[in-house]
């Protein structure tokens, strides 16, 4: 497991930085209050990491998503984690990448702001987030990492973080880890 640790932005309430950890690893294995599930607008659980999280959480997660029914691109909702180690799952709908000219950066930024807002609202201390939209939604990883970096810094600086003290960005692939490490280290 590779790891990069950074202090990202001040926690206004506690006057100390939020710890940002970039890891290459499995998001399901993270010991955090919530893991983020990259999903589609109908919360299908149908492919990639979305399917893996649904399988690990058990059938009650599917039932909870069926009750919610949908979530718009750029938004997020929260459900219990059921059979996961994490108490919650934040389902976040990132944009499908077309060409970068169809509001993709704004939608991806809104998605991350929605995640942070839910973390604050639910008094979460720690969350684990994958590289949203960089898989089957085809968002170029370096462009996504730049949006994620600027969004996290801006949102936490402007809004504080409530009880949130640790954000883990979890990258399954070595290549994506290297890209995030480069972007967040500069």
C-alpha cells in the first residue's frame, strides 16, 4: 500500500488541519465513518466499484437505494453501510466525460462539494473517496485530480469541515495513485 499524507486546509472549528491521505488500495477495507460509492443517477449498483460496494454491503443497500430512486449528476445521498465496516455509504453521481466542454469540471466539483456537505451534516469524522468518474465515466484522471484538489481546498477553506478530520482518497490503480500524488504534491 502506497500512501501520501498532507494537511489540506484548516478545520475552522478545531483550528487544526484536515488530514488528507492518498492511498493505493481497496476502499471497502478502509476504517472510516463513510465510504463514497461512485454511481449513476438511478443508483443502479450495476457495474465497477458501484457493484462491488453493493455486493459487500448486502441486499439491504439495494433496498435503501430503491427507496431513494435517483440522484442527479453532481449530487450525493447517504445511506447506512449495512454489512460494510463503514457506518455509511455516500452515493455520489459524477459526470460522464464527453470532451470537457459540457460542464464536466463544474459537475465533478459539485459532486465533491455534495460529499463534504453530507459529511458535515452527518457529523462524520472520516471519509474515503475513490476517483469519481475516472472509470467507466471516462473522465481523464489528471484533469479530475486537479478538480478534486481545488474543490477540496476551496470548500474546506470556505465552509470548514465540522467534525471531519480525515479524508482518504483511495485509488485502486498504481497509475491513478501516481497522478493524484503528483497533483496533490504540487
